[in-house]
C-alpha cells in the first residue's frame, strides 16, 4: 500500500499498530499475534474508513461513524 499511495501506507501502519496494541492489551498469545491476523485486519479496516470518509478523516467524522 505504501508504494501505491503514501497516505494509505501511513493509515495502514497506524491501524495495524492500534490493532496489535489492543490485542496485546486483551492478552492474545504472542504466537498468534506474530501470525498477523490482528494487525492485518485492523490495517485494512483503517484504510476502508479512510476511503469511506473520502480522504477527509477527522476525529469528529470517525467518532460519528463509530457511534452509528
């Protein structure tokens, strides 16, 4: 994603980092975390939210979409 669009790469990195942090907080086994499903899914979800918000991702927009 980083080669295609730097914004997508940055959003995917932060989404994956948040997903991995939440998984660690919830006590997921490190072997499962290293396999990648927790970080990869959250990275894709972050990019989809970015695309859904038409590239104008703001905290108010994100908060509003989470409340619905």
